[in-house]
């Protein structure tokens, strides 16, 4: 599958096959793509905690406040992405330029993770609604949690229509 095919077919999975786990080699490929993702000054200012089994269930529960993300309980793997300090050169650049490179880098690694998951036939969903404090306790993290990504095989192969802006609304040439 080429990248455009991945972009066209990758979607947020909200119905996981509870009887099917992710093979270790596929999870390894997903994590390797994360390791290879670009970041400011190659600093990779994040940590990925792989949660499976009871830990995945506990983390999933932390994403369900106010009735949100109920599907997370069915995902066999949850990736918790926490923010870590900048490397010195990226910290200097962030201060001088007023950019939050860590957030940018975390977005990039999430894109790599979800694209590689799609290439492996694994569904994913990026979650921004969660209880940071509880997840930190469960995963023994000191740094803030920024994203949780659910991974698992989709329960069905239904491809939903993508709702996106047109290129003319999204792009301008000058």
C-alpha cells in the first residue's frame, strides 16, 4: 500500500474485534515507524508506553469520562504518549522562535504510528480526551500525557466517507 492509499483508507477505528490481538511483529513495525519519525533536532521529546491486558483496560477507562471513547475498552493495545523535556538545541529554538516543538513532534509521531498501523491492517484512533493524572499513576509516568492511541483490528471493514475541506479551501499558492 502506498502512502496515498494509506491516507485514503486510514480512519479512526471505533469498533474493535475483541477476539483478536495484535501480532508482536506488527506492533514492532508500528513502534519502529514511531522511532523513525522526524522531530525537532532529532530530540524525540516523548515517551511511548505500550499498554496491554489489564493495564490497557485501566488506561481505556481513563479515556471514558463523560461517556466518551467507550470503544477504547475493546482495543487490545493502547499507546500512551507522554511529553518529555526538549534536547538543549530544540529548547533554545523553542524559546527563540516561540514554537512548541514538542506538540508538533508528538503530532508527527502520532501520524507515523497511525499510518503504519493502517499499512499493517491494524485500526487506530487518536484520543485527546483522558484523565492525565490517573494515566500517569497507572503507567508510572512523571511527565504529562499528551495523547492516547488505541490499536486493534477493526470489527468491520466499512470505509466511511471522509469529510475534508476541498484543496481550494485548504491550500493557496502565492
